[in-house]
């Protein structure tokens, strides 16, 4: 399970919020009670969101890496065939284009991961560890 202290939660702050919630309920402040309920829900979901984000980012980056490896092998094969006259220049350029597209997809996945990380870090607070 996730270590809640890793995500910047402070037990004293949680105790103070719990006390404020009790006071708000006693005073009949339903808007504040709803806000505390929402914050409590976000706090309980944050560790799962972090795990899902990290898992999805890892899988996305692994998939783009496999795409690059396959494109590099295909390009090398077409290049070897082109050098002996068994493939056309168009075949070579097409394989090169696929390789460039694969590298571009990897770069885009890295950018997306970086941006999503910072959106999530803002949503759940400090304490996320960048890899």
C-alpha cells in the first residue's frame, strides 16, 4: 500500500481539519461539511491516482521504446537491402520516415508524462518523486 507521508500529508493538519469538521457539523455549516467531505475523498484517492499515473506512464514509455526498436530493425533491414539493390530508394525513405515517427511518438510520450506529472503533483500536493 502507499505510504501517505510520501504524498505530503501531515497528521497534525489532518487532526486539526477533523476538529474543524466536528465544529462545523455542530454549528450546522453544511457547505463547510461538504468541502471537508470532498477533501477527505480526494485525500483517500490521491495515492491510487499516483499509482495509476506512474503505471500508465511506464507502460506508455515502454510501448514507444519497443516501437523505436522495431523501427530501427526495419530500417536496418531495408538499408541493407537497398545497399545490395534489393530495395528501392522509396522503400528506404519510407522505413526512415517510420523510424522518425517512432522517435517522435517517444518524445511526445515523454512530454505528456512530464506535463501529467506536474498536473497530478499540483492536484495532490508535493511529495511525488520524479523518475
